[in-house]
């Protein structure tokens, strides 16, 4: 069997429940947005996570466990109120 190469799904139109197309490391900031609106966040180290939602609301998730995927569309992870680390955004 030949190995598959490339993105077999590049021409598919995805829905909101589909996997992300990309991922980026997030540095919490009170002024710098994520490169694009995230469809979810991976939290690599336990702690609170304060986000700005896609609608502009500021919400704090308290005591998010290590390894959690937060299914929240957000534009920013604020440094104020965020104690968790190793955060990755699914785009």
C-alpha cells in the first residue's frame, strides 16, 4: 500500500465540529489577538483561562485541568486572569 501524502481534505468545506486546519501557540496578552479566531483552545498546564470570545465577551474558565480542550471560539487569551500555560489555539 502506498503512503498517503498531502492534505486529502483541502477541498472539503468544513463545519464547526470538524478538526481545526492549523494550530498556533498562544501567548496570553491583554492587547494582542490570536492570529485568527480560534475554534478551540488546548490547555497544557492547569490554571484559569480568561478569553475574549468571538462576540467580544470576556469570560474566565476557572481551574481548567491539564490536557483540556476548551471548545470556545475566541479572539484572545488575556494575560490578566490567566494562570494556565502551554496554551494552543486550534484555527
